């Protein structure tokens, strides 16, 4: 074997090894070729690249071969992803191919959600694609309505501030400043009043202390009186009072019924009339003694008789002399 032939063989082996290593690093094994290819459509591949992994339940079964734009004018801007799968795994055309990200810092991969109902998928079939929401997309979706509400709040706040600025014109600002100055003046006067009150309290502290002592003495005396009253047998006094009232009621009842001298005097008209007549006669006797004393004390050397009693003159207060 010539030297040139050996050199060519070595160069060929080096080139083949380099190609194999390059494809192996891309995830493609030249010695175990994938001969089933599928397509899936997406509007956004979400960071998916060529040589990204294709997995089923987390197990690698293939890789992404190509990503290109859709040639259909009606789907302009959409993307078609071509990927390969090992021959020894089968699934139906109803399976879903989902773009997902294993971690927030890693690239995206394809995950086949296998469905075994229906016809089996064959090379060249177009499968249904979906995009799994990542942490950031989920946060973005949740923040979108919050952002819209925040924008509305900011617009409302801006309108409110404009109205406040319109209300707080120069005249209103001057009025507020005058009000603040008035409040400051009032506070100063209130402080001065407090100082005066403190001075009065300081000067009257001895009198206040004496008044408090007197009040304490009065309170102590009232407490003693209260203790004395609490020690008095109120119930016995009440019972004695009830007995006295009962006796008085019995006495009054007897008088009302005519019992005893007082009862007869109150209820017997005859005794009342006799006493009335007696009082009347006694009155006439006294009047007669006053008008005609000689009839009761008479002394005469010549035997002159006293004049007889004259009722009419007695009534008219006239003497018989």
C-alpha cells in the first residue's frame, strides 16, 4: 500500500469521525438513523431550536430536525416544526405535540402527549401542536388584567389630581393659608390660656388642698353616720310604729263607735246640746255678774232689795240699776 493511499484513508476516517461527532453533539446518531418524521404547526415556537429534544413522559424519543415558516399564504407568519421519532414507538394521529420548558433557564423541548385511539401516525403526518404555559407566561397572563386595572386607576387618579388642581386655585390656596394661620393663632392663645390656668392652680393649690381635706372629713362623717344607721334596729322601730298605729286605729275606731266618754261626747247629741246650753248659761251668768254685781254682793242698812234679773237687758248688755 502506497503512502498516498494510507494518507487518504486516514484523512477519510478523520472526516467521517468529525462528521459523526458533530452530528452526535447535535443529538443525531448516524449509526441509528430515525426514519419517521412528523410535522406540527405553531404560531410561536417559544424558544424551540433545531436539535431540541422530543420526549414522551420525560423520556427522549427523538429530536427537532427543522423549523421553517409556513408556505401557505393563509398562514403567513406561522411556523412548521419538523421532528423525528425512533421507530420502535407508535402513537395515533390524535396525539398532541406540546412545546414546554423543563426549567426557567433552559431552552424549550417538544413533548408528545400520546393518544392511542384512532389510526397510527406515519411519516409525514401533521400533528396538533400546543404551547405549555411557563412560569413567566403564567405570571404575564395574570399580570395583564392587573396592568389594565392599574392603568384605569392611574387615569382616574390623573383626573382626580386635575380636579384637585382646579379646585386649589390661587384664591383657595390663600384661604387655606389664612385658615392655617388662624389655627396657629388659636393654638397660641390656647397655650397662653393653659399657662394662665396653671398659674391659677399653682396659687390656689393650698386652698384646693384644704378643700379636699374638708371634703374628706365630711365624707368620713357621712360614712360614720351611715354605719350608725346601719347598726340601728330599723325593723324593731318599724314594728313598734306599727303597734302604735294599731293602738291609735283601735282608739279612733272606739271613739267612732261611741265607746267611752270621748266616744259618747263625739257621737251623743244630747251631751253636746247640754254642754252647749251650759256654755250659754255660763255666758249669761258672767254677763249678769258684770252688769249687775249688786245682785250677787248686796249690803243695805235700810233693807232695800236688789232688782230682779231681766233677760232682755242682759242680752242688750244693759244694767238693772
